[in-house]
C-alpha cells in the first residue's frame, strides 16, 4: 500500500477511511449500500451517518471534504499514477475528423465517420469496460481491498 499524504488533493487513488459527514448538510454526498425494508435488496443510501472503513476514491473524498465531511482516519490507500496513455491516439483521430470537416459538405464524409466511429469504439470498449470478462460485483470494502492487494502481488 502507498503512503498517504495529509492532503487528499495531492493523492490519486483509493482510500479506506473513517469520515464524519456534516450533520447540517442538506444533501449528503457519501452513499453506502444498506438494506431497506424486509427482505428487500440493498439500496444506495445517502445519509449523514459517520462512515467507518469507507472505501472512496481520492477525488470524491476531496469533493466531500469541500462540503463539510471531516476525515478522521486513513486506514489504507492505493495510489495510482495519472497517465494519458491514449492521448496521442485520440488526438490523431481528432485531427483526421477536423481535417475532414474543413473539406466541407461536398466531400465524402466516410473518413470523418470512420474516425468518429473509431474514437467512440476506443472509448466505449477500451476505457469504459477495460476488464469486461473480469468484472465482478463487490459487496464490501474488504472485498475491494482484498482484490486490490491480490492484483499487486501478481
């Protein structure tokens, strides 16, 4: 696990934390899965109750803290490096699309449509569901942390 700095704005990754939401917040910003009713399925409930061992992404934590959530304890963290690994490819196809737009409506739009389709496919298939076959539903923060620890040892 990575070391957490005192400022979540300088950290990029998942954190397991204890937080206390502002009791006066009219619209709570931290949700958690809770069972509601008799035998009903779990629902995502946003409330102002303290959260213990709450797994959250750093950018969401910064957003919550700006709205009065108090960070009490950081239990664990997993840091990621930001990387624009698809930037060159997307920029190239964006240039192709713009060049085709500049040619005007009288030209064949097949190249522009192909570039647009490729960019949409790259985003939809690569960035949205990068591990579609490996996707599984996690029912607790402990399962998430266990899975993250296992992936770091491989």
